C-alpha cells in the first residue's frame, strides 16, 4: 500500500512517500528557495560568449541562466528567447537552460521540438516493442515522445488522451510567450501537489497537516483518499520516519558496524567516502572491510534515492585487496541499483579502488 504524508512548516513543504510503511521517496518545496528545473521562461539575452557558443539569459531572478547553442543559431543582446531550465544552479555555477522542451505527464513525456521516440528502461520485452510502436504511431509530426514506466499495459486511448492534454499545455505556453514581455515565467513545473499526483499515481491515501494543502488536494483527488493529521505529535514522528528524513540533510551517517559514510557535493559530482571509524572487527580483517563496505553500499543506494542525487557519483570504499571481495561488492551494488526506479548505473571500480556511479535524478 502506498500513502503520502505531507507536512508544511515555516514555508517548507515536505512530502514523504511510504510503501508498506517504508520510506521510498521524499519531495520538497521551499517558498524561499523554489526549484527552477523544468520551468519554462521567456527570457532576455544579457551576455553572449561567442567562443563557448553560449549566452546568459535573464529570467527575472537574482542570477542569469546559462544556455549553450549550436553554430547555426544566432543571438543578440536584448533578444527574447523561450527556454526551459534543465539543471539547477550549484554553488557559483549558473542554472542551465535548454532549447529542447519536454512536458511530463503520468504516462508520457511530450517533446514538442524534438523527433525522438523512447521507452522507459524499466519496460522490457514485447511490451516495450508495443509501446515504442504505439508512441511512433500517435506522436504529432516533428515531435517526440518518451513512454514512462507507468504506461506499462496502457492502451492507445489512454495515451492519446494524455497526449492531447500535453499538446494543449504546449499551445498555452506558446500563447503566453506571444503575449508576455521578458522576463516572464510561462510554465511552472514545480507545483508540489501536481508533481505528486503525476509521479505517484497509484497512491491510495494522502495524509496532510495543513488546511490550505488539504483544500488543494480536495480539488484534485476523491475525498476518501484524503485525511487530516490531527495528532499532537508531528506527522513524521507519528509514522516513525522523522529520523530518516532528518538523515538526508546530514553530511555524515553512521553504519551499523561502527563505520561511517560522508557525503560531499561539488559542482561536478557527488563524492562519498566510506571509513571504518573505530570498528576493527573481531576476527578476519579482510572480512571486516568487506562487511563495512557492504553495509555502506546498502545505505548509499538508499540515500541516492532519498536525496534524489543525480549525475556522477564517486564512492571511495575502504580498500580491499582480494578480487573476489571487489566483485562481491560490485555485484551487490548492481543488484541494488536495479531496484531504483531512476536509471542507476554502476560503471566500474577504478585502479584506485573508486567506484563510479551515474544516476538520473528525478528533479523533484
């Protein structure tokens, strides 16, 4: 059974997805620091970097966003441009924008400016071939579609209905673009409630602790699926997940054996360090190292999901001398990565003993 707990405190809204009582995902939104990824803006070109084939675009926020373009495209200072944010800013690095647009529904991602057809890697065999052929059949000319995991088993009518809704949304965005002056937000992809309903469609129950959010849910889902948390204890404490939610914000996390893992996010990648701390084991030293690394691997895979870490991840596990132990660790990681609904690839272990991982973040 899947339920979602939603808590709103001091301008911060957090939603916790529970499947059979276990925390599976965390969504968050902040009034003070709203996410930009997925939003579509009519921006104004502020600076041009010819050598990099890039421009900085004013979207009406504190920092301009970075947009790279092809050699055939031309820009001028003050020109208005329609863009979508594809990556949040990190540190001093500006948010990145793209001219390739995507609009996500529950079953499809509509690509109005690209002719690409794709199907979720989670869907395999004959069903994958069926959905690929169906997407190719129903897509409008010169546009593309990506079939999402939730579309498995869907018939043509369901996909056509959602595609029609996404086409109408794109038409509204283009209409706003024609009427508004830059800089202007034309489409907000970060409405938390709409994102929950889109990405977690099989949720059976929503429990919220805020009346405003309760009323918003009431406009979108049947009343029997919504309930208000009235207990004295905070909602996440009541359901026993407050500590785990708190852990996703910590740099250091302990391991059951006594070791620890340390997270460091840079502009280029996420680095994770594993160490034994004071744990030295009772018997064989090599077995102690393997045990600690396996504990760390399990916790790391879980934290990648809960923190929604995407991009390049480098893990510095404790050095192991035996090839058999290295293979056991990599096999354990690859098996666990298959359980992540976001594509997670365990690349390999470098000669220095660093494990390379790539993961597609959800951007929620």
